[in-house]
C-alpha cells in the first residue's frame, strides 16, 4: 500500500492573520509552519504504517507552494514520511482551490496511491474543500472530517464528524480522506529525524513535469476571483443566566442546550 | 567593533566576522520549533505543579531523551544529536521561556554533566557513559563548588590520594545540580591530587563512602535537583581519572566557559517568557477604562525589555557560533552571561510589576519566573566573576 499525504506551508498560528487588500490574498509573510491539520494527516498515515494491519511500502508527502515550502516537506519527512514531492512553478501563483486541486491531482495521478490523506482545512485559506476537489479529479471516493480511521484489506472504516454526532462509513480504497484534528495526537519530530530530513528524497517538479496545463492554473486559470474580503462579523454576546434559584438555573441551561440539540 | 587582524593563513575568522548572518538554518529553525512545541505542549501544563511540589521532572526528561534533546551537541556515534551549539542554545532558551527548572535540568546535564566525559574522557569512559547520557537515561553532574571554593573555585579542599590502584576521596561539594536523582549516574568532581595539583575524577552514584545529601530548599529552580555531596574515604578505580592528572583547573575552566552559553540561553528564555506573559496580561487587563497596554508607562517597560532581549539574544547566539567555529568564545560567553543574567532578573521584575498584585500570586507564571531569575546572576560564575573574566580579556 502506498499513502500520499498532502501538506501545506502556512503562516504560523502565532502570527496574526492579515489580508493584503491590494491583492486580496492572505499576507503570507512572517514565520511559517506546516499546516497543523496536516500533521494529523501525517500521523494518521504513520499509524496505518505502524499498525501492521496492512503493509505500507511508502508514505509520500506532497505539496504545492512557493520555493520556501520545501520546509513543510522537511517537517513532513521528519514526522515519518519516506520521501516528498514539491510542485512549484511561477505559473501556479494565484491558483484558487479548484486550480490547486487539479494541479495536486496531476501529481497524485503519477504516484497512483492507494490512500490520499490531508488535513480537513488549511490554517490560512480554510477552504475545507481540497479533499473533495482532488478526489473528483482522481475519480476516487472521498470522506471529509474523519476523526477515526481503521484500515482493513482494501477498505477503510471511518467515523466522520457530522454536525450532530458521528457517521460511521466504510469506504473502498483507493480513496481520499481529509482528517480532523480529533483523529490523533501528532508526535513530535525527534532531533535525529530533523537532522536526517535533508537526506530523504525530495523531488521538485514544475508544471511541465507533471503534465499540468498552464491555462488551468495560476491566477489566469482560476475561475473564481475575489471581489472583496472582510473580517468575520463580531461574535454575538453570550447569554448570562443569573443564578438566583439553582433549580431554575439548571432548567434554563438544559433548555438552552436542548434548543441547540446539544444533549443526546 | 574592534577587529583583530587575523593571523596569517587564517582567513576564516575574518570572513565570519564580516559576514553577519542573522538567519537560522532550516535545521536550527526546525529544532527551535520542536523545542517550542514541546515546551508549550508538555512543559507548560505541568510547570506550576512541579515547582509547587518541588518534584523532579522525570517524565519530561524521559520524553526529552526520546526526542534526542538530552545530548544535542554530541556526535551521533555516541548517541548524541550531532547538532551544533546554537541548536542546543535554542532548545535551552525555549525551555526556559516556559520553565527554568526543566531548562537547567537539560542544560546542566548537557554542559556540565556530559561535557567533561565527552571532552576529557578516554574512549572506554566515553563508551561507558556517553550513550546513556545522550539518551537521557543517565544524568551526569559536575561537582566543582565547595563550602570554601565557589568563585574561588581553585581553592578545592576535597582530596584524592592513590592507594592500591584506587583513588580514595575525602571532602565535600556544595550546590551540585542533577546529583541526587533516581537516574543520576555519577558526579565528575575536582579534587586535589597532590601539591598544587587539581584533577577531575568520576565518582559513580552508589560508591561506598560517597553520600548525596538532602536537596536544598531553594528560592527557585524548585523542580531541579540541587544537593550537597560528601566523600568519606570513597574509593573509585584509578581509571576514573578524567584526562591527564593535574589538568583539573584547565578542564573546569573550559567546562564553565561552555556552560555559560547555555546559562545565557536560560536568561534570554526566561526574559522572553516574562515578556510573553507581561504582554498578554497587559493587553487583557483593563484599568481606567482601557487595556493597561495602552498606558505609556507600561509600553515603555515592554519596549525596553523586548529591546534588551533582542540584544542579549544576539550576544548569546554569537558565543554559540564562535564555539561552533572552533574559535575562542570565552569573552563573548562571559559577556553574554553577564548581560542575560541581569536582564532575566530585570525582565521578571518588570513582568511582575505589570501584573500588579496578581504577579505576586503563584497562579501566575511570572511569580515563579521572578524566583527563578535570581540564580542566573550567581550560578556558573557570579556577575562579579564574569566582570573579572571580561576585564582580564580586555587587558585591564
Ligand atoms: C541552584 C544552584 C545550582 C548550582 N549548581 C552547581 C553545579 O552543578 N556544580 C557546581 O560546581 N556548582 C554549582 N552551583 C554553585 C555556584 O556555581 C556557586 O554558588 C557560585 O559560583 C558562587 O560561589 P559561592 O556560592 O561560593 O559564592 P562566593 O564565591 O562566596 O561569592 C560571594 C560573593 O562574593 C563575590 N566575590 C567572590 N570573589 C570575588 C572577587 N574576587 N571579586 C569580586 N567579588 C567576588 C561573588 O561575586 C558573590 O557576590 C550551584 C549553585 C546554586 C545556587
């Protein structure tokens, strides 16, 4: 079995997010890190590999991003991936979700993995849709927001987080799975693994190497365009229940929770 | 800057003096990230409790060992990380930013416990101790200070005499870090082995006649292990001598030089941690209808401390780089130690001040930082000793 994990370099969580109003893109300057959700995807891959139920020959980390994004790949291999692929090309700059998904799918086609894992969202763009787009191009079944994954021969048994409760779903391989952060507790890379990261194979590819059509990627090849970008609306004020009669207070809290279907 | 003319045929120092590179390498940045994530994820949640209960962080030491952090600057052939001194300093800094007890446990182990074995030990001593030390399974301690020998470290009273192929040791040591934990393997002590002759000798824990005393009740560093040691006819094999006989003075001076880099990193880390806490608190705390971070008096404190940290950090990293390049780093390390110890004390004080009364309450980390900071102007050579070292290097 071969697993590909899609990873992305994003601004570090400690960096305050800013929008560059002229380009209407996220300001990605400043300290960067591997997208935290992707560390859960790598960990999920490692757990399949180490779990011993199926034989995993290879875990391959794949990213599309600017030159600096190789650091995300170094981190991915220090967390256990066997090798990595960096898709980078000036022609890719400004790609929207669909264009990015198409380009990644072209790389994945060449690799023909049995399982593609990725984080359910990136910490910067937060489109949540990459798994579905990639799966569509690869003609593979896909599940999103998976928080439990058991591998069996030729298929997976997954729990996915639904709005209320969980769905338990069986899915045939090959498949594309996007994972939520509740799926596992990612390990820390060891110092030795960090020191050894450069020694693991890293292939850098441009669009021509991957057979990516130039007019389907980049700003020109993207079919969405951002018209304006605004901060999210301020959160509504919470409701404060004064505790005068405790029985009454408990009743109020219970009915508040019931209204929102938060009680099983 | 005063540039010394490099000796003929030595082009390297000149080049690196001129080529100032402020960027960390990718590996250094990744190691810093690992330490930061580990400190935030594993140390931070337990730091207050460990301090309150004065409990040695066995579990964290085990984890740090597994992550390869207990032997960072030593060769892989001995089980070390094969990383440079700067990487090591970055790790100490990130730990001390969250908790000094954990920081000094790793720093004293690496720079004081392991260094003498690595630098002065013969192959069989290294083979015996290095793998366990680098894995963090065994802790090493360095016993220099005595009741009558602190700053005047050469005034060693502990004696060792050769008898039937064994060293017989009598004397006492004071304030020795990592000497009395369940996993402490040995202490490397300085002892008088003859008239005007000081040597270093490895004394394994459990040696009859070697007693580890009760842990001190300290102002800070509560989760770090510090004890008095006594030697009463303790016998160890002659082969436990570290390096050539009579080289003890040179060896401990060299050991302290290196240790100063990591203690400097502790000061930078503590100051940064104090600033982190103070800034977060100042933004949150309201007074007179606005965040106290909007008051100029508070802003001036935050701005000054952040500036001092930036300067002290560069000095510390420079000392580490000089060591990595095989250059003489004694002066820079002493300057860094002097600068960072004072800064840590000041930053902790300002952070408490910014917290007001809450800063005096143990629930707030700055309270612990304040207690932990003071040792940084004392241990590994007091400020006054650093001034002596610096003045001597200046030719004063
Ligand atoms: C928590 C802790 C952990 C420690 N860990 C270790 C360890 O692992 N191994 C180890 O060997 N030691 C350790 N020490 C000891 C530490 O290094 C010494 O305490 C320190 O070097 C100072 O020595 P002293 O306490 O004897 O003070 P003293 O030397 O007695 O100094 C007293 C004062 O006199 C000043 N002074 C002394 N001489 C001069 C001079 N010539 N000119 C001007 N001023 C002078 C000093 O600066 C100081 O202000 C530790 C200490 C503590 C508290």
